[in-house]
C-alpha cells in the first residue's frame, strides 16, 4: 500500500525477473483507507500472518489498532525506524532539527507499544530500529 507508485514501478522489473510479481497486490492508496476497507469487507480480520509498516510515522498508532484486527493471533506486525537515527534515546536539545518531529512520533509509538498488553514485542537494534510485535489475543 503506498500513495506513491514510483518506488513500486522502479522495483517491478526486478520483482518480475525474480518471478514473484504474482505475490504482490499493490494498492495505490493511503494505508488508512485500505486497512479500513479490508476490515469493512468482513472477510480479512485475523487473516494476515505478517504486516510491515514503513510509512508516515504520525499514523503508526492508528495503523496498529487496525492491524491488530487484520493480523491473526500469533502473527507479527513489524514497525520500521523505531530508533529514529538513535534519537529516541537522546535528550531533545541534542537532536538535530530535521529529526525532531519524527522522534516525537516514534517516542509516542514506542511508549504505546511497550504498554500494550495485546502484544509481545522486541525492538531489534538493526538498521534504524525494527519493532516486532506478536499479537497475543
Ligand atoms: C521510507 S519510504 C519506505 C517505502 C518502502 N518500505 C521501501 O523501503 O522502499 C516511506 C513510504 O511511505 C509512503 N507513505 C507516506 N504516507 C503514506 C500513507 N498515508 N499511507 C501509505 N504509505 C504512505 C511514502 O509514499 C513512501 O513510499
């Protein structure tokens, strides 16, 4: 799901060469619309094994609520960039201006996920931080 098709179109020839294009259903849209539609159609709740979220950081908590319905119990939701260049452990005065807004959203998300008893989580310190959440119920 992405409102910007450019990266998908760039990658598509390589995806085709790898013979896996039949596994992709690209939705040219914003994520909230598609996730809400999937829930509204009444057939998709609890049907996904895995969701990977790497989109607009201000909406991650909204995506979390919807994905907890769509991912099956025992399934995984992965959130990218949860260390936000390491700034989530820096004092705000040491954070460069460009990173401040995202840092605020990621701090909110990290606190929210840490207190969410519907999931078990691991914040993996690879890349820019990847939080894996396993749906418990
Ligand atoms: C950092 S890029 C990651 C894209 C992809 N995961 C990758 O690694 O190539 C963030 C992506 O989020 C998309 N995005 C921004 N707002 C979005 C929204 N409301 N719903 C879904 N995707 C969104 C952007 O268009 C952009 O392609």
